[in-house]
C-alpha cells in the first residue's frame, strides 16, 4: 500500500540531500497504471516495474525488480517516450523523507513536485506541510506522473489553469 501526499515546489531545497537519483520513467499502461523506472545513484542502478491501483492519498502499489535488459526491452513497448527525472531526497523528520523531483529538467516541459510517503493514513493526515511546499495536489484529479507522461503539454496547461483558478 502506498500512502503519500504530493505538492508543487519551485526547486530543490538548499540543504544537503540524503540521496540523489537520475531516473527514467515510462508508462506501459494508464488504466491500470503500469510504470517502468530506472533509478541511478552514483555507480548503482536499479530497475522496477510498478503497478498502481486507483486512489489519491492511499492506493495499492506492487513493485517488481527488473534487470537492465528487461527494462530496455520494456522501453521499446512504451506508447510515449520515457521522462527524465532528477530526484533529491531530504530527511524532514525522524521517519519522514521528502522526495523532490524535477521532471524533464532544462526543457520547456520542466515540472517540479515533491512527495512525502507515510506509514499510516493517520500520520499522513497529521502532517503539517512546511512553508517551502507549495500547492498540495494529493486529492486533485489529473496531476499524477502518468497524466504528465501521457501528454506533458496538456498536463502543464491543466496545471496553469488550476493554479490560476486558485489565485482568483
């Protein structure tokens, strides 16, 4: 089970991250969500296949390990190109980590967001977001990475419209 809250951010935090990753992420299916991901930190890499259920704060998630060769073969089946992500992970509490992500860095499709994963719904509901976290997207429809990967330009237009309504 995955329990997480999602937020917009403007960039990486100033502190030193506990981990930094370069990632490639693509979607084989959007319903159900079936994702593949490569994640590299230094000389170490891992590859995963992930199936996600429906939901916002809480949803079922199954992750399975892949070899690099299997990941490459599955990339050939992607209906859209994989996205590049840079992720920096920061400790924000004794047992909580903030995963800050820059998607497609340095391009016109750049997008920044952060996630905090929790052990329980109670812990997630009790979390008070620090001031550096922007608008919360946890319960907002249409703002998942699978939505972004399906059509990044439409996703970003939808996001701008959503944010403009919030400022009105």
